[in-house]
C-alpha cells in the first residue's frame, strides 16, 4: 500500500464528468438511515463554480491559486472474508481544481456503508474508495488508509506561526468584512506567517457551527495584524462550507493586500468522524502534512 497521496496518478480528463447538485438537496439537516452495505450512490457532489463566482472567479477561468482539501476520516470499518471487522483511519487529498466538492455528511454515510460489506484486503477497500471519490469529485483523489499497527505513529501538532490571538483588541463585525484588511505598501517587503484559533463559520445548509484554526503565510508589504485578526473573526456568523471560506479568505487577502506570495491553510474540527482542511497557495508548494491539532 503506498504511503504517499498522489493526486496526479490519473489525469482528470480520463475520469467521469461529475453532475453536481444543489447543497439544499444534500443529506444535511435531514434524518438519514444508516446503510451498512456498500452504497456509492450516497455520495452527493456540489459544484464549486457558483460560490467561486461570488469571489470573482468566473467559471472556466484560470484559478489564481493551487492547493488541495485534506480530509481525515476516523470512522471506517469493514469485514474481512471471514466476517471479522477491520478498522482503519483514512486520509483523502482532493485537488482544488476538482469541479465539485462532496458534501461531508454524504461522505460519512458512504463510509458507513462499508460496515457490513466484505473485502479481500485493505488494498481493495482503498481502491474502491479512490474510484468512488474520484468520480464524485470529478478529479483523481489520493487515498491512504492507516491500519491499527500504525496508529501509534499518529500524533498532534499545532500550526506554525505568530499567533494573532495574542492581540488585545475590540471586535464588532461578524460577517466577512474584507475592508478590514490592509497592507502598508510604503514599507519594505516582508515574509510573515500568522496563525489564529478564532476562525468560526457556519454550515451553509444547517447553520451549525464550524470551528477552525487558520494559518496565513505570505510575502509582500506588511499586513496589518489587528485588521487581519478582526477580518478572520468576521466569519463568525457567515454561512459557507470550509473549502469556500478558505478560498474567500485567500481572495480577499490576495486582492486587498496584494502580496507576491500567499498560502492559506485552515484546519477545521471534526464533525461526523471527518475533518476537512483546505489549503490554497499562490505558487507551487509542497502539500502540508495532514497532521491534526489538539482540537481535532
């Protein structure tokens, strides 16, 4: 079983086209049965294009960023050929160029459908998940399974950078306020990395809270730290999926502060046995290690 998650193994144009759905038609906010036999039809894709249009990214236009959505799944189990349960952790890497995201509750239900299904080996489970997720997202998805003998190697770590949360300031805006962002273009170019644990937004469909930590790494004119923290706090009553929030943060920083290089990474707390950690970069860079933090 390979250790690396490689999103380039299969060209996207060799994969089936995804028909993306309206978020309101997803399983979110609805009572759902628990399928225990393999059911790939449970996956519910959602087109990325409409929310990207809201932040100035027209359909078909070249994206000003690269990146990926890093998923961790903690509730995965199936039966071996003799009926004995096998458990594993799973990690998925979804290129941001995929035409769709897959709604997280539908992915949870899909993974649950492996519970009473029998598979010859973990490799078969991995290949099955990879095939189904690649079809759902419309782009090759890297999949890695972590089996129990490797659980001891899993560890916690926090995002590197200077914490903005140390600032003692007033906050009074709780919907995204990009006008709070500014950079001093009269000063020399700097390279800085900031973090905050104060990111909070709400699910686009249910309004339930999503909690996260965020890292902003940039090169450019110095960004006002107080304004950046107030801006991150301003997502507190905003309804949007994780991936969409991070792309909004990236684009607001990119257009308002005009850095020469920018990376934004958010690590959201677990919901339904899944965490989603979007990362966007203005330039080619190594994919961040998918290491969970204390809140995950």
